[in-house]
C-alpha cells in the first residue's frame, strides 16, 4: 500500500487530496481505486501530461515576446507522444525530464483519453485552459495547455497602463491614487487579467517622474 502511494505523482499534498474523499468511503480503498484507474490509463495511453515549472525569480511566459505576453509559473501540456528526458532522450512516462534554462519539467503519466487527461489536470492539479491565441508557436502542436494561475493571462503594470491616460495622476492625493489603483486592478481582473507588481508604487514612481520633467 505504501509503495503504491509512493509511486503516484500528484501535484497536491496527500493531506489535501484526502479532503476530496467522499464521505463514508475508506481512505485506503479510495486511494487504491484511484491508483488502479491511473494504472489502467497508463497501460492504454494515447496522450501524456508534461508539467513545466518556472524555477527562476522571473515569471515564465507562454505568449509572444512583445512585452504584453501572458506569464505563468506553471503550465501543464497534454501531448500525443511519450515525453523524453532532455539530456539522454530516454522515453519517460512518469518522473523528472530535466531542466532547460530556468524551466523544470516532469512527466505526470499517460492517459487512455484526452478527456481523462483534462479531468486529471482540472480536478487534481487545479488547471485552467490557456487559449490557443495566447501560446507561443512551440506549443501549438500540443493538444491543450493549462495553467494553475488564477487568471487567464498576466500583464506587467506598464503594459496594462499603456491603455490609459495617466497624465492627471500628479494631482491625486495618496488616498485617491490607491482608489484609482483598485479600480484599475478590478477592471483588469474582470477581464481575466492579473497585474504583476504593486500598482500604487508604480503610479507613485510615475508621478515623481512627471513632476521632475516639469
């Protein structure tokens, strides 16, 4: 039993996973059932999941390079070929694939259908689908790409504020500036966009620059 649990790779702690066990069902029996389902999937796999994590201080981007690209710390890819390690090229259905630059990659197993892989990502990993138009060319050939980020995409403050005129901010009090920042962030969030960085701090720096230019 313990060996079976050790062989399963799920990006949730076991204690969190156990919270999802339906009432009235033995923890041990439920875990064994899940493992048996995964084994059946892997024996008849037609697609696989690769997890890529950003291990650098900077955010990872799945989008274009024009400065307004969406950025994510973790992505999950559904692919149609067994993953390979990045050094030896060895096929590996489950386990570490290696590190490329600042990206750490793992194979999370094979699945008998794309629907099963989608369910695993959305239910167990908390993933959400990334729209195709937000992806770099290198990802287009994959079935689907997911992220566990809270929003569909993330913009840096300067890129998001390019949509607004902020010439009048030097006349705002600190309280008005904070309120303006909340409005900006809410508008972005309502559109499924997360803002990277401290908006108030950025606006105050911008205000100082404007005053120095006068």
